[in-house]
C-alpha cells in the first residue's frame, strides 16, 4: 500500500477567495506548484507547508494529512 499526503489546500484557498496565482505569490512559489499540491501530486517542503499554514492561519496538520 502506497503512503501519501492528502491536503485541504484547494478548499482553504477557495474559502479565502484566493486564486492559485495569488496563493503562489503569497507563498513564494509558482502557480504550477500550487496546482500540483492541490492535485496531490506534490508534497511541499516543511518551509512551504509552514508558509501555507501561516497564510491560512491554520496548523500544518490541519492542512496536510498523512495516509497509509
């Protein structure tokens, strides 16, 4: 069974009214990186996860979820 990390970035971003481009700019990455995170194709670095948590005013573990 593959391990993976799921996330609620899409839901939090849309709830906050941000576009992918705006979130990318705020977090210092490209729009393509945000797309990849939202699709679950990319697990961000700890630094990026912390930046996203700050932007959304959440704990990292409220955004990213480890699945066995």
